[in-house]
């Protein structure tokens, strides 16, 4: 029978639309904010000069990168697992690299 198949398709469609209508979970928005800040500091130019202000700027960038990037690889993996059935969240998280922390770079 076609009617049960149509009902199943409609139910899947409604479920999908409903997930997009839900607000983004706070743990996801918090992660996105932190990770974007991390990405900002990681993309800052790293001047190799010896002047005091250059050294101070490097130290600042190092501290900010450590502050905002530490643990984000693990958080990203955890959020992807937690929301594996939420296409909206997965779409948001898809834009982030899996491994960006300094300790994980080779």
C-alpha cells in the first residue's frame, strides 16, 4: 500500500522541519563562540622580531590561543557525538576542523 509509505515520508519530513525550528543548544553556541575566538587568535600574524612590543604581542597571542583553543578538539568531538541525530547542529559543527590545538599539530 502506498498510504503507509507516504505517511512515513511525511513523518520524516515533519521531524526534519521540527529539528530546524528548534533553537540551537547553548552548549553548541558556547562552543561556536569559543572556537571562533580561538580561530581568530590562531590566524593572527606571528612576528619573529626581538623588540619588546613584538615579544609582548607574541606572548599575548600565545596566552589567548591557549585560553580559547585548549580543549576545543575534545569538545567538538563530544558535541558531534551528542547531537549525531540533529542535522542542524551537525551542519553548524561541520565547518570546524577536527584538530586545531597546538599540541595536536605535527
